């Protein structure tokens, strides 16, 4: 094995010399034989540790607090299979026994993993359909927006623009034409949200490739034909009509809104159709869209774009309607926001909109707030859009008449009933004063925010209120330093824990939402795209808080109380003490569901008891079962090798520790001062292994040895290589051999003690790297009755817990683990374990009542060297 030092090789050669004494095998072959066995044993242990690390990482991610993507899932799956196969190979080489059952099980699990992670839906089917032929069942083929518009038109019976959908099958054909899928996969597999530069670079490369890639044969001709058919249905010349090319990605406008993450191109002319499709498709890979998918756990492989091609609505006014208050469960009113002109200025927060509140039952208009709307977005005759000034008289006029308000609210109530949940609806009033619906989707973030509403609270006494007012987009409290975002460079530099302050709300702020403690803008609407995103990510947000950018300068520490629409100077601990538990943004996301499926194949442990007849390869259901089985059985194989190695002419030397223990040591390099070993016997002073020195310090402590009732025999001790279970179904009535073994190196200790009726195990590593350091411990057996053995086990467990071990007890078996501590603490605990083993000799005979359990633990922790029967019945 690369890295083995010559002392280890020489010692291994000596150790296996007796195995070949009566054969024609050369010493070199004998050395190679043992080296082969030992290396495989070490690899098996390394892979077992890696499997446990993988399981731990999966369990941490399952809590939903940390953001992860498909790269993590693929990495965990491939690593888990690799290390499982490595363990099988190691065990086969160690034992000489083929493990065909385990290999077949691993292959079956790998196939299940592949199926679970195969989330790409290469939709086969038509490239185009009119909206009259589309409904909600077509969301996989035509995307969320097309499917919802078809549903609203054909099932709910409400007016939507004439148009047609371009399917995801065409998108797949587009990618296949230039093998873009593999190029995209290369650039997205290792995306890291903590590295926005890498996301930006990947985005630029992918979009460049998509903008240069050729279309599938026949696409442009069919696109123009469907556009001409649309014109015919409208009774217009194809060159005269304009369309909106709106994103309709798979998953968009569903449980996840993707609000404002993808591109829609408005007022598109006939000659710009194909080019506009390309831009919409490429918007699937903008930096903010890629970051959104990563944050929301949407696999990149599942990112597929459909497009809705809709007749352009010449909007006099437009806006958004919520059929329920976005975060107040007690408020079932309908909220309508409206601006002049096209809708993007309402959803993107460019203009503060009119606000109308309507009672759902009876459609009574409860309130209306008319904003100053100084600009609007309009369609240009030649195509595209432009901003226009609104006349002073019109700026203060209401965008909707009372009749239109009630009509729109009535449609909202109908849609909510149709879908069975609150809706987020985009609408417009055209140049003929006709109302038309542009979109309907589930109200994002509503379920997670339907907590018990709280009445408005007065300001906190003793704290200065800097600003008050605006609208709450997402309730909550956040405190930190203000950071004003004026451009993309500011957004890229936004610090973790900051308060984002900007002039306008914008969905591009999504990339900072996992870092921001709160968001405040001068302008914006609670029905806009960014407001939806703040509720999805749980970021306390106040919109329309005028003077925020002029009053809140970068670097100023503030506390934002979004529910009560106040900004305080400094940190208000009273408010922060009420902050809820950390958010779990990944829970319920597609990639989290995939992780759950993956975890079910890797993590559950069903093989628990090595003594059970069920502890067999045929009962391994998961990779954890397989590794558990191999890890347990590998110890038996190594113990057999150790027994064979000890004897005349062998490598093992007898260690005289002065306590009568028949102890034999196998030094793999750096564990003994070999120059001092004579006649196959080493003294305690010859031991230089750091963990073994510490253990012997406690084991040979004169106070314990001198006063103990039987100083030369250890009833129950420790064993080699972290052995977690022990042999023999009738251990209480079975005697083991009297010889014990230690396999040591400079930082490593595997110790096995089999004395009388006791069997114990210890596995320890003690070095400078804290994350590598650990002690594992197990103890079982005794000559007394079952009840007394179990009491002693619980007393030992209580002592270990007080020493900081994680402990489990099953009948008379104790298992403990102490890991990731400094070498000094590891040494201290090893000393304590040595003392504990002397202290607990024959105590099973003394455990005559339940009171003895705590009494024994208290006695040891007080530093007493012997546990007697005083005070214990």
C-alpha cells in the first residue's frame, strides 16, 4: 500500500512468518500475504467511515435548512455505491469468501438510485397546440402558464387572450440539435450558491450557446404557420398583429411561482417570433433563475421551457389580484392592485399601484387607495414597449371603475373555487374596456404564512423609530446593517446579515434573499413578483416605504419590524427575542423529495443484532445494512489473523504491564520503541503509541490495582477496531480465552480483551487533527445473573455519559462514542477508561439493587478506587 513505512513492512513480515513455516511459501510471499490482508482491512474501515459520513450529510440536508442541488445528490449516490463495493471487495480479500448476494443487492440499489435521480422528462409529442386544446393536465408538455391559461379558458370559462403554446418537446429538440444538454450539464452540475461569480459565468456560457444554436428543422416554418392561424382567428393580417411571448417553464406558476425569474417578450412582430422564442428559452439560465432553482431545490435537469404565444392585449390598465390576503389567515378579502398601461410596472414594482380591497362574499368594495401613477408602460407601433408619462389629471385617477372592481373580484372568487386554493391573478382592461385574464397561479407562500395573525403593536418604548408606514409584503423581524442596492454590482456584493434597501422592488433581489435579514424599498407592491419571493423565502419585507433610501444609509444598524411596518434605530432585542426558528427553505422542494428517496436506499439500518439469525446478507435492504454487516464480520477475520500471528517466531510481543494481564502487542509501526524489546517481551516504558500510553496510565494506576479485589484479572475490558457488537448468544455462560491483543501505531489503538466471562472492545485514534480523533467503546458479559449484569451495564453507561460519551445500552451491553475532540481530551478519556475497567471488576456481583446503579457511578466520579457494597442493599 502506498505510504506504508519500512518499519510497518518489516513488522508485518515478522508477524506472518509462522503462518508459512511448514510450507514452501517464501518469506516475501508471506509478507505480501499479510500486507494484502491488512491493506484490505484498512480500506474496509476507511470506506465504512466514509459511508457513515455520507449518511450524516444526508440526514443534515434532510432537515431542510441547508441549500443543496442535484450535484449533492449525484455525489452522495456515487460515493455511497463506491464505498459499499470497496467494502465488499475488501471483505472478500480479507476472508477469502465471495459475497455474491451483497454484490447483487448493491447493483439493485444502484439501479433504484439511477431511476430515482432520473428526473429529466424528454417529452415526446407535438410542438404546438392552440390554447383551446390545452388544460392543466398538459403542464409537463406546455409548462405551467400555458396549462393554467388553457384551464381558465376551457374549464373555468373566463376570457384569456387568443394564442397557442410551444411545447417542451420542441425545447428538447432544440437542445438535442446541438447537443446542448451535455454542455449545460457540464456547467451546472457543480453550481454553488455561495459562489455567485461561478453562477454568472455558467449563465453567460449557456445563454451564449443557446443564442447561437440552430433551431430544429421545420420549427421556424411551423411557428410562422401557427402565427398566421392566430391572425386568421382574430380576423387580421399576420403582419398587423403583435404577440406576447411568455415563459411557460415546467413547474412555473405551480407550487413554486418562479415569479419574475424567466423572460417574457412583449409586443413581438412576426419577423421577431423565432428570435424572441430563443430569448425566452435562454432565460431559463439567467443567474437569478439558476439561483432560484438552487435555492428552491429544483434540479437543473428538470429545467424545461415551454412558451405561451398570446395575442397582445392593448391594455388601458392592468395589474394583479390576490384572492386571499397573502399572509393574514383571518383576512379572506380580495386584494386588487392596478396601474395604467401594461402589467410589468405593477408586478415589477416600478409604479406604486392603486389598491382595492373587496369582501369575497357579496363583493363589497371595502376600501380603495388611489396612488400617484406618473408613468406607464405601453406598446410601440413598430414592436416592443416604451415608458410614457401620465398626464397629471390621469395620474391621480382610479384605474378601475367600481363595476370593473366587482367583476374582477367575482372572477377571482370563481377561480379560487375552481382550483380549490387562493390564486394570484394577472389581468388587463383592453382598449374596448373589456376585462381579460392573463394568468392564474397558486398564491405563493400562502400556506407557510398562514399563522395566527397578530394585531398591530405599539412602538417599543425607549427605541427611536426612523421610519414607519408602507406595506408589509412578508411579516417578521430582522436586524442588521443597511446595505443600499442601486445596481447589479451592489447586489453581487450584498453581505450576509444585511438589510437590503432599494428604490424599487425587483425579483432579481431573490439572489440575496438567503442572506438578507430584511428588505425595504421606496416603491413596490405586495402583489408584485418580489413580494411573492419574499414570502417564499421568509424575508421580512416592507414595500412602498418612501424615503427609505434617503434616510437609511449603508452601514446604519437598524431593526425592521415588517408586521408593524416600522424601522428602528439600532438593535431592538425585545423584537428579536420573538424571532421564530430557522427557516427550512428546502422542505417540500423537488430536490428534497429526491433526497428522501435516495436516503431510503442508503441510510436506514435494519441489521441490528449480530447474534440474530437475521444478521445475514440476504436481509440487507440498504447500503447501511451492507456496510454494517461487513464492518461487523471483518473484526472476526482480523481476530483470526491476530491469533495465528501470535506464537513462537511471530511478530507479536508480550507486554508486561504489571497488572497480570496476558497482553500481546502487534506493532504496525511507531507504537513501540522496538530497539528495547528483548526475547519477545516489552515493558510498559517501551510503549510510545499515544492512545495506548494513555489507556495504560489508567489501567495500571497503582491506586486502582493495589486496592482492587483482583488486581491481575480484568472482568470485562475493551477490544479491537471499534467493535460494536460481541460474539456468542450465551455469553453469560461462556468463557473466552485469557489472551488479549493490542494492535497499535503511533496514533492508533485497537485493543481486544477476552478475559473470563467478559468481552470488551476499544478503538481509538489520537492525533493533532481534531476531526479524526475518536474513541469507541463496548462492554458485555459477566458471571452473575442477567439482572445484575444489566445493572452494571447501566452504571457504566451513566459514568460514560458523565464523561461526555454518547451512550446506548441494550441488556448487558454498553456502547459509547467520544469523537472530534482535542488529543488532550482523548488522552484524558482513555486514562479514565483504564481506571474504569479496573474499577468495575466483579461489580456485577455487587449490583444487588437499583440503588447500586447510581451509587457505583457516583463512587467512580468522586475518584474512589473501589466500589463496595456500603449503603447498597
